[in-house]
């Protein structure tokens, strides 16, 4: 199975979410990503799961999901079906 994104080396330092996405290091302010994650304890932040597709990150202790596409600013548009006569 091919991954949609390759997410590695995720860590939270202070108020910054830092990770490697598709080979490039990225850094985000936690308050810009998620107020819930920003307000979480260090223990709650340390326990996370990266989806097998690399599409999302989940913190089970606070029930918070983050979309990797959302972090990257990727917006998906629904495919339009051609109208049949």
C-alpha cells in the first residue's frame, strides 16, 4: 500500500508542532493547528498515532485528529460528474 504522505519525526517543543512531511521538515504553531492540542498536557501530546496512509494524526487521550493535507494547505474539490443527456 502506498502512503499518501510520509510523516516522520513528529515532536512538540514548547508551543510548536514539528514534523517531517514527505521528506521536508515543517513547523507549526500549536494554536494555529488546534486549540485542544495546544491546551493538552505533555503526556496527552506525546501519545499519538499516524494513520497508515499518512493522511492524519490522532491523539487518542484528547480525541483530536489533524489532517496532514490541512496542515499543508491542500484543499480537495469533489470531482464533477458529467451530465448525461
